C-alpha cells in the first residue's frame, strides 16, 4: 500500500502539479498532530526569512532559504517531560521529500545543525531533543532522578521512542503545511544517528523509504564499555605509554600494512588483513627518545585485541589518543558512572579486569533490551520496499567498524540475500563519521535517492579526503578497492573494486 501511495504522489509531481506555496497564515495555523502514546502540549509556527541559521558554538550556516519553523512539544505519561520536535519546511522549492535527522553521543538530535542543510536541499526536515536536551557528551541533566534511579522514561526517549514520535510529527506537519504527504521519506544520521536509523528499520519499517546510517552506535551497552577498555588495560598493567610511544605503534602498523592494497598512501585499506605484531617494536627507540618495553607492547596488543567477549578492539591504523589518553573518552566514562554505576561520583580510574567484567555484565543485562538495536531480521523493511545504505570508516577509533560488518553478516544470515535493499560501504582511513587521513562518502544521500526513486542500486559511493585532494570510490562490501598499479594514486579512476 505504501508503494502505491508513493507512486501516486510521484506521478502527480512528475505530471507538473505546481509546487506547494502555502499562504502566509499557514505556518502559524498548523494543527496539532496525533502522536500515539504521547500528549501534544503545544504547537507554534514561525516564518523565517532567507539567510543564516544559528548553530550554538559553531559558525552560522549561510544560504538557508525562507522557511516555516514549526515547534511541537510532546509529553509522555511515564516521563512527564517536555520533548521538543522541530520541523523546518521550505516556503518554496520543496522537492516533495521528507528527511529525519539524527543525533550524536547522548543527544537525540541537533536542531539547526541537521535541519538547515536539509532545507537547503529542498527537504522538509525534522529533529528532536528527545526531552533530554542536546548535550552529546554528558547525560548528567537527565540520566538519574533525585533518588539516583535511572530515568527509564527519558532513556526510552533516547533509545528509540523519540525518533519514531518525531517522524510521526514531522510527516503530519509536512502534510498539513503543504496539503499533501511527502512523496518519499529519508533518514540521515551518523553514530547515535546511525543507531537511530537502524532502530527505525528494525522497529518501524514503514517510517522511511531510505535510511543512510553512518558508523552506527549499535550494541551501545557493549561498545561503551569497549571504549573504556584501553583505560582498564593501562590500569591493570600499570603501564601508561606516552602519546609518542602510541604513535610509534600506529606508524609501524601503517608502514607494514599500508601497501597491502597496492599503493603506499598512509592508509590501511583492509585493517582486518593487517597482522602487524606490536612485539616487533620491543627495544626500538621512538622519536621522543623512549625505548619500547615489553610491557608497553603488551598494553598495545591488549588494546588492539579488545576485551574478551566484546569482540573488537581499537582498529589498527586508528589513533590511540581518544581512548588511551590521560583521561578516558568522556562519553564512555559517563555511561559507566551514570548508567552502570548509577553514581556520578563513581571513581572509574581504578577499574581492573575483574571489575570491568562485572561492569560489562551489568551494562548488557540492564540495557541491551533498549539500546542494542541490532535485531537482524529486516524482512519487514525489505517487504515494504525500504532501503538501507550503511557506511563506516575503517580507521574509526570510537566505534569499531567490525561491529557494523558483523551486523551486516547477521542481517544476511537471518534475512537472506540483502543486495536488493541493504548495502554496506567501508571507507579506508576514515575516522568516526568521516574525519581522518583517508576518504569518506561525499554525498551518500544522493546515492540513496537514486536507489529509491530511480531504482539505481549503488555499487560504489564517491568519496574524498577532507581537503578534496584524494578521491576514491568506496566499494560495496565485501568488495575492496585495489590500485591498478600505474594511475594517479590520489584519483578514484586508478582503483577498481575486487572480490565477491
């Protein structure tokens, strides 16, 4: 039925139906949407002229078109909170497309940061603060109640509830404002936003026609502990290598494994194939004058191996600084203190191996049901005609790409052949959500739109380095890019995808 409705709307658009230009009063007159399980507290619409959109703490986004900004406030009986949902609707040039935008860290969404680029692209777009604010680093304002108990209603918002509510609100407001529903609905998010997109695919397969999910933070109760693992290793082994020593191991691994893809570009094309043994550096001197000890090499080995039972450690080629610095990654530390220990004053600096195992058991036992978001049966999404484009940087120090690869394999095992609706692309040298020395996708949403609307399933994704000096086509997993041996190593034209 969804396919038929989309076809009818698309035919009307193609047939030359004029783009909707709502009256000036339409923005202020958007009716309250119906949101199952929630109460609508208020609805307010304001027209904004073309110009800049403010992003707190960052330079403003320029070139944002004139738009209607509708803010809907929701509340749930089990939380008694105020959830803000923002819907931005271009006054002219709406493409008939709707976009749900995701969050990062402990934030469910980022308002103008996600909405301004979307309306510039002709989308009607939506974001939500989940009733918990927009602090991606710390959940201090909402994780625990006055008695020190977990705020389960707010955690449910963070996990999955607010994204679905947001989608219901966004589509209803879009339909009211333009007088017709979106022709196609898309999701775009990375990290927490990637997890949210996959949760939508698993729980609400009718919400989106196309989901772009980068570096998804699935298996959160596990990987949050895995992020803390380097600190545990250094605590237990009573050895804290300097940044210079860690850099020596990263450089040595890249020196050893970079050429495996046929070109020396300081990027490990396939970290899983890298067999560099940190013991090889024992006794060597670093540029800062330190001599690598056996204890230091053992710390590096354990960090690369990862914690027993949690799968993946730090990927070779990724930097150590974020996870193995003088202080732990704040997001991981806060997960342990607020949600596992349920004590903001908890001392995490002395956690040893047995203590770590107890924390893993407590984390997964308490929160997997809400925040694993790794259910592999996507047959409902497939049957609805939905698509998922998944990507992950292969030098991601914060969320192991191996977790995403494993999820792709599980979806194949449970759901069957996935090429028609679910594809994974791995970005050599890219860090978390795109930063790093390698390349990251340039515009994966364009590939998704072509897939959904024109049936052009992507076999490659155009990618580039942050300075745009290097281009590469990412290959559909499990294929990998291999240098042709004679072309410009900085050009995508010099690589071909090989493998099954």
